[in-house]
């Protein structure tokens, strides 16, 4: 019994040290300063209740939204399917369900063209039944509150005419309230020329101590956006797209490994969640895929690789640079 007690204490100490190192890496505090937040300074002082290791169950949905968002009946059918996936995620115990870009209906560049379906031109956004779309989004939000599940889904966000809408991700909290919205910033040439107004800023939200960042569309091709979220201290990036499954998934996995955070990838037909070392935790071609974001299973990535890379990028190697003719001469062995 004494041996088991000793082993339990050693495990607790190791877990405490990991949490302290993680805070120090994220905030830039010294280990001693970070430790103060985990040790009580009185019965109700800071650290009186030991914080739990971050743990959250995430669902990512594989869906096939209508390709004709100008059809009110198709919009309603697509929204009903989204609500079914929300219920499925809730039954699996997920705190968040993540959907693809344009999950409420995919505006096609020719289908929306003001010049007709055979000629590319500026989108005619008056063909969208905005009251029906708003009604269905409101119903989705109400279900999120009823189920107590955070919901992240892609849709168009209407602006004041004549401005084109944003291509957006709505974040609905577990009370059924709109918590925030992300607007795609790095639009394709077609999108920026004919369809959407670009966004201008990153967007983050936090659930159960886990911080999320949002990306959309073709932004998987822009590593600086993933790096931006790493600097902002996110634990997971939710990336939604209607893009090519294989290439987009490969790039998303690479960014998870490079930045040492989780990445959820919501695409048509196949979606998945990637661990901080770039490995698939789950994949789904129908329904939802479920994965637990758990710091205790990501020790190397969260507590070693990510802090070390931050240190290296901050000029770690500068004092070790040398002045040596043999170093400068690249024409000799």
C-alpha cells in the first residue's frame, strides 16, 4: 500500500510539473511565478482548487449540403441534416460539433452569377431566401442550447447592400447564443472577384479551458495563419472547407505537427481530427467523428516540442553564431 501511495504522489507531482511548464511556456512567466497559480495562498486564494488537465470531446461532421442555396426547400433539408448530426454528436458526449464551410448550402460561382448559369459574373445575392436561412440558423442555435453543445458551422453572413456577404463560420455556444464569427480572409480569386467580401481578423473562443482558432476555405494553403494562431496560444484550430479532400487534409495534418496543436478538418464527404503530432485521431465519411482533446495524452507535443520551438524562434541560436572563414567559404570541403 505504501508503494502504491508513493507512486500516486510521484504521478501527481509529474502532472503538476507538466501543467506549470505549460503555463510558463504560454505566458512567458518563470517556472516559479507560474507555480504560484497552482498552489494555494489561503483557503480561497489563487490555486486553492487544483486545475484539471485540459480535456474536451470534439465531434467533426461529414455532411453534403445543398449545392443550390437559392432553393428554400433545399436549405431547410440541409439544415435538418445538420441538426441530426448535432444530435448524433450530443449522444456521443461531444462538447463541440464542427461543420464544413457553407454547411447551410454551397453558393456556386456559376449558380449565383448575375449573368446566368453559363457565364461567370458578380453573384446575385438577392436570389438567396435570407429569411429562410435566418430561420434555419435560429433553429440550429435553439437546438444547440437545448442539447448544451457548442456548434461551429459555415454559412454566408449578409452585409448591408451593395456590399457582398462574408464567407463565415458561426460559433454558437451551449446556451444557443452566437458567441463569435470568423470571416474568411484569404479568399480565392473567384471568391474575391465575384462572391464575397474578405474578413480582416482572426477569431478565437474557449470551452472548458481549451482555446480554439478558426480558419476557412482555402486558408489551409497559408501557413502564416496557422502560425498566427500558435502565437495566440490556441490549443486547436477548426478548419472548414469545401476544397479537395486529399490535399487539404494533408496540409492540415502538417500544420498540426508543425505547430503542435490539434486540428479539426471539416470537408465534404470526409472529415477528421488530427493530434498535435500530425496523426489522425478519427475520420468520418458519414455522420460524425469523435475524438478527445486530452493534454495528458499529448505530453511530448504540448509540454516539450511546442515550448522548445518558441524558444528557438526567439533567437536562441544567436549567441552561438561564429566568425570563421571556413564557415563563410562554401567552395571547399
